[in-house]
């Protein structure tokens, strides 16, 4: 799958570093958490869906890391960097084994189908 991204040749060299560095810290923080943990939920305050995703994970007894970035009233620019990086337009962003699986409703479908258990179960050698 690929999605359209503006080609580097269509970005003036004088602003490339500005684009590359824009809120890079938040993207790096999420990348590090996703690399180090089996399940990661990225959310924001005041939004009920990250809370629902966490409650669903708690009900499954699944450990996870939760990263929260602002609310509807704050840090929206920083969250936009995450949305641009992942291509996922809403929060929460749920990652399992390093893969973005979607938001709350997508996580619920995985739980309801039993696929979630298979994804987080320890792999036997």
C-alpha cells in the first residue's frame, strides 16, 4: 500500500530540513514505544475512544503502553505530525507488534474475532 506523498524534488531545498524536523520528537517517541512494547495506544485527553481502547485492553488483561498528547484544545499540531507519519487520521492509534491496527473500533473487531489473542500471545520457538 502506498499513499501519495509530495516528492522531495517538489519541496524547495531551503525548507526540507524544516519539514523533516517538524515535531520529530513526538514521532520518535512513538516509534521507540512501538519498537519496545507489544501493544501501544496513542491517544489524547477528552476523547472517549482512547479510553475505550484502554478499557478493552484492560478487560483482556493485555499489558500496553499509553502515550497521551494533549486534548482537543492543545497539542493538535504535534498530533498532526503523528497522523502524517502513520497515515491514520484519528486517535487512538493502536499498534500491536509494531503494526498499526487502527483505532478503537478496529481493535474491538480484532478482540471479537479472536485475532487479538493470537497476535499478542507469546510466540513459541
